[in-house]
C-alpha cells in the first residue's frame, strides 16, 4: 500500500487522530499539508516529527469554520504544492452539556467547526478533484453520530450531519472518480477524551468487547486503507473503529 506521489491535506493534523493519520500517510510516502487552528510549538513539533520520517510537510493556520479563510488557505496550498489528492476532514471539537444548559455558542461552534468546516474544505477542493478526475475524501464522523449520546446533542447532530454530507458527496462525484467515505471512531485516547475521569474510562472500557480504549493509530490504519487504491470501489461508506462499542 503506497501513497507515493500523493499529497494529503489533513485538517487538525497537528495532534491526536489527525497527527496519527499524518504519520501513517508519511510512512507510506505521501506529502503532507497540515491545517490547524493554532500554530506555535505544538505545530512545529508535529512538522519536525513528520520531517524526521522523511516527509515533505507544509503547515497552515486555518480556522475551518471560516469559509473565506478556507478558500484563501486552499489557494495558497495549491500554489505551494501544485495539487491535493487526498482530503482528510478531521478537525473537530466537543462542547458537551445537557440540552437545557447548552449555550448558543456551544451549538454554533460545534456545528460550525465539525459540520460546516467539513463542507467548506470539501467545497474548496472539489473543483481541483473534478478537473483531474480523481480525489479521495475522508471525513471524521463518530459512533455518537450514529447512536446518539446524552450530553452530546450538539456534537451528535454535527457528526450525523457529516454522514449525510459524506453520502451525498459520494453520489454527486462518484462518476468523476472521487470517493468520499466517513470514519466513525468510538472512544480514542486523545486530548478530546482526556477530560474523562479514570472511573469513567474504566467503566467505558468494561463495556467494550475489545476491552481497551482505541489509539489514534487504530483510526489511522483505516484512513490509510481508505486513502489508497485498495479501497478503489468503496464510496459513501461509514466505517466504525470502535472496539465493538456500537454493534
Ligand atoms: P483533538 O482534540 O485531539 O484535536 C482536534 C484537532 O482539531 C486539533 O488539531 C485542532 O487544532 C483542530 N481544530 C479544532 N478546531 C479547529 C478549527 N476551527 N479549525 C481548524 N482546526 C481545528 O481531537 P481528536 O484527535 O480526538 O479528534 C479528531 C477528530 O475525530 C474530530 O473530528 C473528532 O470529533 C473525531 N472523533 C474523535 C473521537 C475520540 O474519541 N477522540 C471519537 C470520535 C470522533 P489545534 O491543535 O490548533 O487546536
């Protein structure tokens, strides 16, 4: 499985699942374009880690919820890298609370980043993919978008939206040789889930058939498969990486 000669753009690529996908792609020969909300030390560390693997890496600060910033950034990326072959819409946030306590800003931010950010990024690159009649889009949804979760109404709605978007893009662009799939992770050990208490983590782990929390690399392995030619006949799918959490 090789991504040699391919350029992959990964949003939220400087930590967690995004960084694991970046590493996996780098190990398989891809050039990398990382986008994140913040620059600074973390971004620099991610870039140098990937360069050590031998990858050509570009980093751009871009708020994916801002359509104008997305469009400007993609224009810059295309000028710097020539093209993009693989888009991974990974940037995401949670703002958990019970429904009556959710502020409007908690609803807006989650929908704007998780769902609208995915739409804006795809919109900004779709003409490039159409022109060359090839492209791969991988969207990070969540099992919560399929099964719901108390305390996560805003997040679950955003991730269910990502699934509807994924299937629609797959139908709209399949004929142009553009594939679009979603990954639905369960609980993966990243900053996003670090806020869970040890007790809650132990309780959750007990309920998982595989008996452990997922690691970012578990998700990256599927992203690698979906990005490559082995997945050439797979589009519009939502694939869980959840240790059996939602069967
Ligand atoms: P992290 O919280 O570890 O990282 C989130 C990334 O998204 C960061 O790189 C962050 O950038 C970036 N980001 C946040 N807001 C924006 C924005 N407005 N514009 C651009 N980038 C932004 O998340 P995970 O790695 O855990 O999650 C990655 C994806 O997987 C998310 O979509 C998440 O919803 C999904 N997922 C995660 C699960 C889990 O258990 N961890 C389970 C199911 C789905 P910066 O570093 O600059 O802040």
